[in-house]
C-alpha cells in the first residue's frame, strides 16, 4: 500500500472537519502543550499526550493532522480504540509519511502483535525523521503494555498532560462551538446545560448537536424551555 493510499484510507475516514487548532480553546495550563504540538510541524519529534477522556486529546491529534495535510504532507491518524479489522501491518510504511498520530494507545495493551508493530514503527520513524504524536489516558510509565520496551521507548519523548477544562472554561467552549454553528447560547442557557447534563465534553457536544438539530427543525432559538422540551430535563 502506498503512502498516498494509506493516507486517504485513514484520513478520509476519521478526521473531523471541526477538529482544528483554530477551534480549540486553550486553557492557560495547556498553552505549553499546544505550542509544542504546533512546533512539531518542523518534523522528527516524539510527543506523548495524556489526559482524561473528554479533555481534548483526539481533537488535538486531528488538529495537527489537519495542519500537516493542508501543507501537502502525508499523514496517518489512527484511533486505536476504533481500529476494528485493521491489521498492524498498516504501520509498515509509516516511515514514508511526515506525521503519524496514534490515538488512545492504551487500547493495544492486550494485543502483542500491535505492540510489536508500534515499537518497530516508532524506531523506524525516529530514524526517518517522521513526527509521532501519541495519546493515552495515563502517563507513559503507567501504560498497561506487556511489551516493556515500547513503554520505555514512549517515555523518551516529550510528555505533556492535557488538563481537563473547568466549568467556566466548558461554558466558553460550548458558546464557541455553538457560535460556529450559528447558534447563540446565553450564559443562562449554558449554566442550565452544565447543571443538568453529564459534564464530559463528549456529552456536552452531543447535547449541542441535539439542540442544533431541534433549533433548525423547529426554527426556534435555543432557550431553556426548548432545552427542557428536547432533553426531557
């Protein structure tokens, strides 16, 4: 499989159009991390990014893929939690790419073939000057990997923790994402959503999607009464 077809296979299936750097609101404690990811555009770096589910790991990995791809560079974004029937051999030609992003690497903890493939691919990418960004929900030393050499190899990269947003910042994110959809969310509406909804970012984005659909179908502004009606709160 050529690098072009590999890129088209994974990139076309997985990247979200909304997952860009411009759409990622940066909390002060995450500024250094985002700057490091953007500087990875120079190539040849290994960056390990960890944080809780919903902290924005997948968004940032896709954002750097978008940046590379828009510059005409071949990339691979691989969400390991969704690898499905993909064989680890998909990593054999990663040395011919410019960037590889492996999302949620702890998902291969029980798969020795995938661990071996990732280990050899990391070594090849390092020798070839390919940038690699890896994400997980824990620090590299805590990865549930049976292949200790892989865990050790990942610990050699730049490691950053992505801090989850607090409620005030989640409100900013909600309002920003709503604005991109042409929706105005008042502070009162955001407070109500945060009070009633699961506060993880995936859950909040799901609520926003439902409200966007309902607002469009019913030609109504997003208000607390509409939210109560749609969400049955």
